[in-house]
């Protein structure tokens, strides 16, 4: 199944779904373990930050009881 794939590796969810489509019943954790042991999993990204944070997490308003974004009025 993985030998016919056009990708370098496949995720365990996709491999599990392909096995289910072929009639092989197994669990996702087992597929994950076997793919990990055979070093066949897709490489994952580490997720480095893309730049400075937009703000420090403190959102304040100029007056009390004021919402930071405009809200829709009820009629």
C-alpha cells in the first residue's frame, strides 16, 4: 500500500483509512506504532514562530463597560 504511494511518507490516519478501504481492520494506534517503528511516517514541522507577537495579551478599553470591537445593535 505505501510502496505505491507517490509521497515520501504518509500519516498514520491516511494509512489507517487506506487499510480500512482495503478491508483490513486495525486500530489507529497500531498503525501509528508500526509506521513509527519502520520509520515510514511523514516528516513533521517543528513550527517556529513567524515574528513578534501582535500584542502582549492585555486588551484594555478607554472607558469601563466598553467592548473592544463594535457590536451589532438589536432592533
